[in-house]
């Protein structure tokens, strides 16, 4: 599970959707997993794209606010050691973020991460919207991601859409977006990556 990351530029200016069931980790698990970022507040839009056609298959948003969480609407990434509340994954340290990206990147799909630095208020607003959104049904990942982003100050150009590439392209027009591309040569069976990630998490202190 070797990952290659390519930084494609500074200012630029599947993973399929499955789920919908309500999940609610207890306070004890969420509090124990909470990860507080040390860098600037930021949002990262992840888009999973087909390596052959470039078509988008899934959208998610990493939110670096008072804590680091991932809004992964209708996503398939899950592990008992990563608490979840209705498509919000807690404890998103850089290590767990790497696991998430590696889980999705394989021979048939690559992952694009579009990161933008935001104010603390905007990041906190995004966190609140993600926590309040509720479970997302199959096929609605990009609608949910775009709905949250479009409510943020400075993101008014992000209109509701069902299409990952449309959201990705609109996000790219925001000033200060930094794009990184992740590729791996793993086989298409994501259960193999999930098992490797689980073994790594179990071995961690």
C-alpha cells in the first residue's frame, strides 16, 4: 500500500457512495479520539476520480477547525477505532487522513485533495454544519458536501450539485486553493486496504 502524492500547484487560480444509516458513537469514544490541529484552519475537498475517464465518484470534506474531522457523506471508509456520528469521522490526525486517502487511491481510482486556508469562524461554521447534517443516503455524497460548503462565507459560488467533478471544478476557482493528487497501484479490492489499515491501527499504541 505505497502511496505517491504529487503537489500540482499552489494557488489554482471509488470509491462509491454507500450508506445512509444513522451512526452515533458515544461521547467517551469521540472525546478520546478528538484531534486538535496545530496549523492554520482549513478545508480540504477530496474527490475520488476514475483513472481512465477522470469521472468523479465520491466527494468528502476534511474540516480543520477547533478539532479535525472528516465529513464523508455516504462513505464506505469505517473502522472501529475511528468514531463516527452520521458521516462525520472524528480523530482525523494526519495519519488517519493518510489512511483515508490510501483506502480510496488504487489502480482504478485516484484522489484529489483541494485545500484552502480559512478563518477560524468559517472553519467552525463548517464543523457545525457537518455535525448537524445527519446521515446521507446513497448517491448523495456530493449534494451533501456542496450543501455545506455553499453555506460558508466566501463560498457562495459553490452551488448544490450531484456531480463530484462539478463541485471539484467550482472549488478550484476559489482563491488560494492548493491541489494535491494521490495515486496508488493497489488492486481494486478495497477490503484489502481496509484490512491493512485495521492491522496498522491495532498495532498502534
